[in-house]
């Protein structure tokens, strides 16, 4: 049985997505590790920073799957303050790994965890696998500002990682274009979807459960931050033909610019006279999101960049067509004009054009939704786990990458 130390420093897989810095990465780490543990070939320990007092040191999630809370720095640190406690977090993770009998491989998630993994690799002599989830250069292409410190850190990690996991062929191509050839092997390991929760259901039943009126519904699910493009969803609502249409925004402010983006979106709603047609819903437990998807006529994903796009996959699995930005992993998930629509320029006029098609033609919407649900069956966490375990097994037989 292989022992894997999974590093998720800045956010815990136990934290509800949509709260604080919790998002798709929380789901990825939780579901991937659970799927690996269930193979009975992996003993998985996830190390995350204790974000509030009173947390148990160790949480036994299921057989072969535990989460260890590492106390490092004061509680309530913002994500952009965590760089200062990387060394302390690394030291305490290293101590726990040694005291608990060691590990065979490290798997870091996000660049902050990558810095921890890089240090642990040299301290413990273990292979390092990294999943970045987002990269500074990719985000900057979409218009987001990232620090020079982060970009340099990611280059450092790329130069020493023994393997890098990306979510889809599009992310692999983009990685090669922006970073060239890396010393370690780059492998595509697409995330999955839990079809036990996310599957087609009765729209009217879902709306009754939510207390939603029988009116056309556009849905946005995600953190409120500039990257996710909530303002495009609002502008799209203003442009749709059927003025009975309403927009539901499920998620909360997140990140450095979350509060300012939330204020910007609310001001935009007021300026466009849409106060009565937009409803904000607090972040929901992940397994309950299926009810929101099923209640919707269309799901909007107007992100500036997406390494994968779990919201789009979950909506598709529920049989709901998606109108999304034509970026990153969304290009892999959505077949344009067949399972949904891809918008290349993130223009609200284009989002409204495709949304109008779906709202105005129930048969088209149903057909696209059925195709999307069929396609979503190709994405499972069990398959993701097998891909990642294959990466681990390969590293057992090769020499570790030396820092470049």
C-alpha cells in the first residue's frame, strides 16, 4: 500500500465550497483522495492549515483517508498572508510525516502547497507531484493581476516537480505554450463528477423544493470575485428577451477583491433596474447544489479563465445546458452547439444570444441537456484516481528531478 501525503495548505477539503477561499479545489482534493483511498491500495493523509481554533488534530474521514490540521500562524490569515508561514507549515508537516511512519509520495495542490511540497521533497527525499489548479500566467492572460512572487514560485516548483497533473488537453497545451517543457512528466488527469448526487431530475420538483416561482431561471454558481465574471451574468440577464427571466447567484465573496466585486455587482444590478429579478443565495453544501442545477433552465459560467470548470460539469451531469466562456477546461467539457454553448469573447451580447436560444426553445434545451448528461458520464472520480495512482507508480521507478 502506497502512502501519499497530500498538501492543501490554504484551504481544507472539509470546508464548504463557495465559502472564503473554498472552491472547486476543495471538491477536487476531497473526491480524488476519497477515490484513491477506496481502491485499498493507497493510504492518504491530507495536510491542511488549521483555520480556526478547536479543530481536531486528525479527522478520520474513511478507511485509508485522514485529514491532519496543522497549526501555523494566527487564525484568520488571508490567503495573501500565508506565504509568510510556509516554512513553519512545512516544518510541522515534516515532523508529522516522520512521526507517523513516513510517506512514499507528495502531492501538492496550488502554488502555496507547491512551495511546501518542494521543501519537503528535499527534506524527505520523496517524489513530488503537483496540481496547480490555476497558474499566474494563465490568470494574467484573462486580465487578472498576479504577483511576481507567485509567478517566480510557480517556476521554481515546475523546475523541481517530478510530475505535474493538468485537468484536460487544453490545459496541457496552454501549459506548454506558457512554460515550455518541464523537467517532470506532465499528465492529464481530468476531474470527475459524483453522479450519485449530480444527475438529471424533475425541474418542477426542484423549484418547489427551493420555493422558486415558475419563471425562466438563469443560474450562476461560484465565488463572487472578478475571475468568475458574475457581472457578465447580470448583464446577460438585462439583455435576454423574456423579461420574466430571473438570475440566481449561489456563492459568496471570496479573495482579496471579493468584497469590492460584490459591491460592484450589486451596484450594476441597481443601475440596470434588475433588483427584483436577481436573487443571492449563500454558498450551499456541495451535495445540495444538484437541486439548484435541476431548477435552472440554463447555467452561466462566464469565467475569465478555468483550468477545468467543475460547475459546468456538474450542471451537465444534471442535464442542464451551459453557456460558458470559451477558455481552458471549458473547451473540453462543452461541445459547442451540441451540449451547450461556448462564448469566445466573454461578451454579454453573445451570452444573451445563446441564452435566448435555450429559453425560447424548450425542445432544444432538453436535447442539449440530455446530450450533456450523457457526456458527463465519461468523467468519474474513480478514473481520475486511477490516472493519478498511475503517475505515482511511474515515479517509483525513475530518478527524482533535480532542481533547475
